[in-house]
C-alpha cells in the first residue's frame, strides 16, 4: 500500500518526494544509499517477487526519472551503470550464479552457509547493489528513457561543442557517451537472452541519437567513431 501511494505521489511531485525521503532518514539508518530513494527502490527490485509490487516500483522509478533525470543526469546514469556493470561476489555466492535466480539444486552446506551469512548481515550505510538480471533489464530500459527525457529537455544534450562550452553550468548527455556505450555493451554481452536484447536495443538507440554528432577535435569525423570497437 505504501509503494502504491508512493507511485501516485511521484507522478506529480517526484522532486518533493525524493527530498522528503532524504530528510526523514539519517545516515545511521542505513536505508538510503548514496543514490537516495531511487537507490532504495532499485534495491527492492532484487528482493520483491510480487508482480504488482514490482510494477508499482517500476512505475515509481519511471515517474522520478522522467521528472528528475535531465537535471540529475550524473546520479541517474551512475545508478544505472552500477546496476548494469557490477556483479558482486556476494551475489554470485548467495545465488549460485550471476543472474540472481535461486539455484534449484543444493550444491552443499557451504553454499547454504554463505547465503545465510549474507542474508543475516547487518545493513551497511552504503550497501553494494547486487542486481538480479531482471533488475538489469529494467536498468537498460531506464537508460533509454533517460535518453528520451534528455532529448525532450534540451537539444544541447546531443551537441558536444555546446555541452563543453556550458559544462560549468550544466550536465549533458553527450558528455557521458562513453558510459552509455559501456552500459549497453555490457548488457548486450551478458548471459541472459532478455538482457542481451535490451542491451542491443539501447545500443541502437544510442547510435540513432548520436549518429550525426561531429567530433570537434577532428573535423570531418563523427563522435561515435571513437567507439567502433564496442559497436
């Protein structure tokens, strides 16, 4: 019920909700990561199994993204990058693999002990994100939504010359192109078919949006030529 209410609030007051969340939790609570409310919600995706709950979390994050990502670009991209590129050792140990699914076979008491140990660990102030593959799929979708949000907010997000001139006054998507490529590349080369597909969709979106962006330092060349190997 709380998440359903949060979903409704963030559709119109996303900024106020996120600021309030930060104000009511102290650093000692260990509930909010450095990514604030969105970090907490992403973390919940790795533990929730109820489909309605997951949908409400997705909708809440999406509402926050659409209203806040263009103005907090570095934080949102950093969150998505962490989910897409970090596979913690403890996640692999606890699940028997990097995809976050519970193994069907019991491989021994040691694995059970490790899983129980990680489950019972005290919550850290800034716990590492240990994303399941389904969470990574959603993160890839979020990257595409961020690109769309930036496109609607300001054309300078795709203009390297303007972005560099105004860098001290704003944060622009084109300045994060290497991270965008890395995130989509990591997803597209994963072990999950669905995540690979999302990675390819994200890479296609990046290519479409940045296809005509010139490389200022090399006249006659395009910015994406720097990333030929990954593409």
